[in-house]
């Protein structure tokens, strides 16, 4: 599968899961959905860094390098929030709810930037067969990440 398609599939699932976390009014259900979300987010992000961001940085093009580093930075911020949510004792508390809401907002922002800017760069810098190889490498990396 082409890399942009593989990324987009995960993006849809991640948005669906975090939305459901926010919508749920049951603590156990929130926790269960959040666990699914956290696992996919970690696998997706680590594989994306290795296969997509590193490839963009390696092009040596200024805009691509910056986009790759911007992606790493946003992942780092999301990781911090993810750790706070994982550590939160009560998923129905106002604090946890606020963190989950901010997670949804930063995720939506991050995904929009990726699909607008990074997808365009990937399509410009890599041909179809390279993009398919990147898609395979992405799926393989995801399997290897411990989440
Ligand atoms: Fe992504
Ligand atoms: Fe990302």
C-alpha cells in the first residue's frame, strides 16, 4: 500500500478513537477506548518518524527538513500528554477530560498539517514504487514498535 494511504487509514482510526473517548460518559469505556488509541498512536508515530520524517530530512531540502523536524516536535508534545492521560487515575475527572480534549485538538491539527504539507512533499520527492516500499516499511515498523 502506498505510504500516504497507509498513514491516512491510521489517521481516520485515530481521530475516530479519540472522538469516542471524548464522547463517552462511562469511565471504563473511556479507559478501554483510550488504551486502543494510545497503542495505535505510539505505533503510528514511531513508524512514521522512521519511514517518513527521516526520509524527508534525508532529502536535504530545506522545507522537507523543517517539516520532518516539526513532525518530531509535535509527536514529542503529544507523547507528554499521552503519558499524563495514561497516569490519570479517573478518566471521568474534569482534569482527564480536559487533557483528552486537548489531545483531540492537537491530533486534528497535526493530522491536517501532515495530510496537507507532508503528503504533498512525499508525492513530490518519491515516485509510486518508492511510496509503495515506504508503505511496506511503515507496516513492518509498526509491528516492531512496543506500545
Ligand atoms: Fe501521522
Ligand atoms: Fe505524525
